[in-house]
């Protein structure tokens, strides 16, 4: 084994997460955010689903990332139903923020 490979060990993602509590906490928040979008996905019209993405999750606030202002407008109209469904499923979300992310050029 060369000295370069001994000084630069390879870690699996699970090993890296286990070795870094901050990374583990971030991975858990991402997993929870993805779980939330799965809980409300059936409420979002089929044609709109590819334009809505789970975003950052804080203690009681969740952010949805949307591809356009039009998608944002439709999702804003749906916020009461989304919040109700999440809370009925045990999520303790008080607010959903919407952030429009324009495509990079």
C-alpha cells in the first residue's frame, strides 16, 4: 500500500456521518424534510409535483423550494391543507415557508 493511500483513508458515507455529529444531525433533518414531502405529496396536483422540493426544516418551520412563481402561488393556496395534514400525521410544523428557486442559466 502506498503512503498516499495510508494517509488519505476512504470513508463510507455512513462512517463519515457516524464520525461527525453535525453531519449526522444534518442528514437527519434532510431525511425528516423528505418524509414531510411524502406525507403531503398526494395533496399536490400531479403536474406540479416535479416543481416542488423539500427544503430546510427547523424545529417547527419547514421550507418548500419551488421552481417558479406560478408554482409558488398554487402552493400558497394549499398551505392550510398541507399544514393540517402534517399535523394530523404527528408533525409539529407551525409554518411552511416557500422559496422560489429560479433555474440557473
